C-alpha cells in the first residue's frame, strides 16, 4: 500500500514525532510511505528511515494562502503518479 502523510512542517515537536513513528511502523510492515511537507529539523530522520519526501510549499498560518492551492496542485499530480 502507498501511504501519504501531509504536514505543514517537520520541526521538532509532537505532531512531527508522531508522524515519524507512524511512518516507521508502516514502513516496517512493507508499505511505501511518503511525507509531504515544507521540511524542517526532523527531515533527515525521515530520509534516514527511507520515507520518501515530497517537498511542497505548505508552511503557512492562513487557510487562504496561495501556498495551499500550489501545494494541492503539486500533490494531486504526485498522488496520481505514485498511485497513493
């Protein structure tokens, strides 16, 4: 199965650590795991675990930011291409 996690950043903190734990668990079970994010301090840990990084410009605090639309278009193409 192909699994995609989407988060606005991968900085040190609760949600990023939680996503890393989930991704590692699914990876150990033989799934293809992708993380779409604007990057952050924990990105090297994801890469070390062979979790595929999909860079998107989603780091924003506004729901109306154009970054959301740009990220949506980038992700929709990647989701189709990788059959997520």
